[in-house]
C-alpha cells in the first residue's frame, strides 16, 4: 500500500483523529512544515495508549509531542559533541602509541608485521591496511593537513591521517593491533582491552546515529556492555539476574562516556543532560518524566553517577 502525500491540514486532521489536542493549529502547521510530519510523528509512541490501539492518551497535546522532539534534538547534540571529544582523544592516543613504536611514515606504520599475527585476523589486517591506504590516496589532495605533508614531505604521519579516518575504522584498527599495543592504549583509559574493544564500535555507531539526526533517546544497541561497578553503586534493579538499565541503552552510553571523558567533561555533559530532562519534565502533562527516563534506559538516580569517583576495574558482579 502506497503512502500518499498529505498536506498540512490533512496532517493536522490525522493527529486529531488519533486523539491529539491541538490548540493552535497555525503554529502546529508551521512546526510540521519546518520539522517534517514523518520525523515528528516518530516520537508518538511514548504518548500512545498502546502499540495496538495507536490512539493518543487522553489529553495529549501537540506541544508535548514537539517538546519531546526538541528534547531529543538537544540530548542528541549534547551526546554528539562529547562523542567527538572521545573520537578525537582515541585517535590521538592510538596514533601516538603506534607512531612512537613503528615510525611516522605510512610505509612504516602500515606494515602488516606491525599488527596481530593471529591467523584468523590476517584477512582483517590486510583489509584495514587497504582502507587506510585508500584514505591516504583519497584525502591527501582534498584536506589541508594531508595535502601539506604530501606536498612538502612526501608522506602523511599517522597523527595527521587519523583526522580523516572514520571513528569506525579507528575502532577496527584497535582490534587488529598487537596485544601489547592494545594494552598500552587501554591502560591510558584504565580499561581492559576486552572492554575497550566492545566500547569503540558502540561509540562509533552512536556517533553516526547522532550525525544523521536519528531518534536517539530510546535507542538500543545490539551489543551489551559488561556489568560495571557503577551499576552496583547506583543500585540499578535487576530482572532475571540482569540489570534493567545501563546495558544496551542510553545509560550504557553514559557509563562508557564516564570512563572515557575527563571528570570535568563528564560533569559538564551530565549537567546539560539534567537541564534538558528538567526542561522536558516541565513541558509534560499527559505522562511523567519517569516514562521518558525508562525509554532512555535511565534510572531515576541517573545524576548520582556524576558524583561517583571514576573506578579503574570492571565490576565482576556479586
């Protein structure tokens, strides 16, 4: 069945038919035109009676739906700028560790012998080296920094090349490093190699999600992070022996950022998130903020994470 074009009046009529209260229709039309009915409607689920009924809870207003939309935009922007900090730091640390050991010219640091010798990883090693060499070819003429080094020195140092590598490739690069190189990098974050191996792809996926302005506040990832001491210290409840928050949701992302940002950066981020949540709570009438927090994967005492001293070891559970 094809989806036919609906004009602004028809879009308003659909929302009203589903039980939404729209007090200022001209304002609603302006918002729908500017923001796109399809994207705005993606936030309706938290206001529905049920996924089978698909009618809005009695009293649901257009302003509430738009407030949630704006909250997610603000939350997404907060997360995005902090993920960029993590991305930049990871690139800097990895390039520093490898450059001091394997040299600063691409024909030195991109030798296959510099990476893991595991047989099951050799195809991946060659694939990542190929991707990085392609970035050298493609980006050298286009970016000021890479072009400068090629024109003046005839090579691109790794600390320059990482600027044009995607976060995803950097995460893949970490996976093919020798164990001692992985350990040296993980030690800087006070994380285990296995933990950092899990974190980097998740952070990269979130970065892309934010960059493409997808719905973030209720996102769930395919990968789960391990239990940490923070889960225990916050008293996050369990169901069937598993924590119900902080595993593959937005609070899991916050826990990862807790361990990879500086204390000041993390506190600033949490203050911004709290302000956004408090502002949303003020604009909600039909539902409580607890329902939104649950969709986010945030425990009610989420902000307490800000005041917990950063822990070194991964919590192994009870």
